């Protein structure tokens, strides 16, 4: 009988440890999903802000570096018109996207690095449009 209390204590400790370990896995998974949802939401917000690309001259067209690749540099370029876009708001959202992608790259240890060609922008047919620099 003297071994019974020790065995019960050991079982309780084992169960408690298992629950803690499993709850840690669940919270890690949900935090990754939260980042994905947040990132998708931020990308959607940025797309909404820069959606009106109308312009009258090329100086109104700007290029914004957005996101972060695992090997460095932006994950994409976004063209927008200063005539219709709140530049500071667009830049803040782009910085938030970049910070989240940096965090995800570090957390996931990503090594994939697709090439992203730098773009410039011009006002063509009264719309800011990107063109690739080769």
C-alpha cells in the first residue's frame, strides 16, 4: 500500500505534464493561424487603400516595397497613386506586413526564396501601372 500513493502521484504528474505539453502545441498552432489571418487582413487593407490608381502624371505614381523574403528584400512591390492614396497609411500597413513576414520566416525557418523583380511606376492611360526593371 505504501507504493500506491507514490504511483498515484506519479500518474497525476504524468497526466498534468501531458496536458501542459498538449496545450502548448495547441497554442502554437493557433498563434500561427492568427498570424496568417492578420497577414491576410493586412494585405486586404493595403489592397483596398491602393486600389484607386488613377493619375494625371507619372510623378503621382509610387512603388511601395511590401513584405519580406527569407533571403532578404521585399516579397512584392505595390504601385499606388499619391493622388488617391494616403501615403503614410499605406506605408504603415506595408511595414506591419513586412514585420509579420519576417517573424514567420524566422519561426518557420523558410529557405525558399523566389525572385521578385523590382518595378517602377508610370502613369499610362491615366492609371499608375508597374513596369519591371530587367
